[in-house]
């Protein structure tokens, strides 16, 4: 395994020049990356290995049978006054229970959270429902990040029949979460397709650019800014809070959707620490360590501003490392010594990854040449699209798609 070491390029004296060099390296080494991707993309479905499957192959030159075609599932329309039945319930978490419900009139599937409310001093108006009720934290945060393809779609909120609790209605993502998808590939002894690693990186970068800075892409390398945007910190980015939405809209792959905003905070009002151990940034980890080592100092720090939007970027970097290597990033590892198993892929993304997991001088999801990573992300998006144009979609049998029987 080759070890990719990042050294300060000669002649680059400012941080902005170094960051721009990272983006340049990403775009210049794509030919090697494409070769790596092409070798790993399944070109024929796994069913072709059996004799009976040969007769099922579609005569379209793809080498894939009908059962391996990517799923096509329409997004249903939510009606707040409709009748719904529960078709699946999940184990209760810290913030309440979550279920999948089905509309009796349309058959559409939706997710509903039965969660505790965080009561505000004044009622909050919700444009979707017209209600004026004290909203739970997740609903308040999602109302600040509407209409983005990489953020879970908030549909409706209403008081529950239980005291101090609410029902939050969200879109249902039939591809399940990223953790489930990675476990499926692991159990089948498959590596994460490199083109999918790029897809997740691009999608999460878009989601964070929007919730952090109000940036939304309108075309290649062009963004609009959402007026009066208040920066949000998600605070708990991990594979089980990232969902896969079908139908496919980008390169035959599902939309990557950032969900579970229950720990999110307005950045300017952020206090204390949130998140999941193993996916925490250095600044969060340092405070969490005080809980055991110095309880008094921990209590004093809980009400101070510890996290920033760059805490989310660090968590995204951890996920990228997991996808690219199949391993978790070791705590306190030197970002400059990150190695990736495929040399072409390592050359193309190691600079960007190291930029994201820097303990102090970390990237942000902006177009800034000095501190931003979106220029590099745009270059990776272009190359991802080239791979898809040349070789088509991944084998449809690679994907998890939940099948819920009617109740």
C-alpha cells in the first residue's frame, strides 16, 4: 500500500495558495482516478453467473437482467388530513420513536417521528401547516433549510395526543441509510464503488454549503446565496443519519440526503457539544474528555460556544475516509499521512480529505480559494459525470431498496 504524504509545495507561501494547489491536484490527477473507477465498476450483473439468468438478460447491451435495473419509485404527495396506517416501527431513540406510515388513499409512504417538543417562549408559525405551535427543535431547524435535494424534506408538524410531544412528518427514503448500504456491501465482500464515494462527497458538500452558508448551485461552479440565511450546525453527521432517496437523479445513483436535525443548532447560538462518539471533531472530543477528567471544567464549558460549522466538515471527512478505505479514521492521526488503497483515488482526493480533517486550519464548504473546498468538489463532480457517460449506471443489484408490504 502506498502512503500519500502531503508536503508544503515549494514556492507556495500563503494558506490560500496551498489550498488552491490542493484543488488543482484534484483536477489534474483525474485520469488515474478514472482508470481506478473503471476497473471497479461492475459491468455485468451478478445473476449472469448462473445458467438460468442468461435467458433473462435484456437485449440492450448492458449485460444486466431486469431484476438488476435501478429501482424507479415516485415521490408521493403528502396530505395532512389523509388517513394513515403504520407499516413499520423502529426502535425508540433518545429523541423519540420513528415509524413508516402508508396513506390509505394513495398508498404513498412517509416517515413520522413521535418526538418531544422543545418549547419556545413564543409560538412559531409554520408555512406548511398554518399552525402556530411551540415546535420541536428538529422542525425548527428544517424550516430554516427548505427545498434542497440533499436535505430531508420536512412535510408537516402537529401536536401529539401525548403531553409535550409532537408528530413530525418527513419524506420516506426507500434506499435506507448509508450505514445499512455499507453493511450490505461488507457482508457481500464488496468494496464501496469509487464513483459512489465521489457521489456522497459531492452531495454532502452541497448540503453543508447550504445549511452553513446559504449557497445553492445553479450551474457548474456557479452558486446563488440565500438572502438572510442563518448558518446551522447539524452536529451529528454519521452514516446512519444519511439516507438514499430513489429514483436516481444523478449518474444512476440515488440522491444522498442529510437527515436527523434533532441536534442541530443555529451557529451563532451554538452552546456545548453534540454528536456521536467516534464521529466527533477534535474540539468536541477535547470537551467530552473533560467529563471524566475534570467534571467542573466540563460543566463550565457546556454553555460556551465550542462547535462551529467546521465541526460538521470534520464529520464529513470521517465519512469520506470510511467510504474510501473501509476503515475509520484514527483519532489524532496526522491528516498529511492519510493513505488510500487505490493509488489513483488516493492522488485525487487525499488533499481534499486531509483539508477536511485538519485539527485547526480546516476546510469550509464555500467557493473561497483560500479556505473553501467547493472548487475541488466541482472538479470531482465533472469527473464523476464523465465516468457515468462512458460506462453507465452501476449494477442495480448493488443497492438496498426497502420493500414494505401493505398492512
